[in-house]
């Protein structure tokens, strides 16, 4: 279900609006990328849509370009972080049983050894 940040002030919406701080790597009209405040790998970057989308289950027809943009941005950030040669992981959790704790769609970019197996 799409909700505006005014109706759903999740932590990612607060970061996007500037109410909360984060180390931002990238921002455009579609997405924002920033470091996870509780990293589980030496590189742990989150890529989130500017528009509040609860999870993959809430994507609509026409969101294909948004998801593609998120993945291509992850590839670019992985390159900038020096991860392309050794490898990196991309992950999207959907729902509580999958470990989604923030109900705002987000793509995790992991690089280096994982500190914990439980992924958020």
C-alpha cells in the first residue's frame, strides 16, 4: 500500500524528508541511498524509493523502472565501494517472516564479510 510520508512517518520517510540524518551517497527523484545505521557487513548500504512503498507486495504496474533503477544504482555504488571484483550481495526482504523490520521497500547492498546471519 502506497502512503505519503505525512501519513506514514517511518524512519526511511524521515531520512528522505531530512527529519532524521543519514550518511547519504545518492539521491535523485526516485531513490535515496545511505549507510545502514546497524551494518551487518563492512559495506551495508540501503537503497530506498523516495515514494513510500511498504514492500515488494505493494509494487504496482509501472514500478519496473524503479526497481531496475535501484539495482543499477546498487551496481554503481558497489563499484565505487570497490566491491565489483570480489563480489557483493543484494537483498530485499518482504514481510516480517522474511526479516523486514522497516515497512518501506529497501534494497540492501552488502560487501565484505557478513557480521551476522540475521538480515534485516
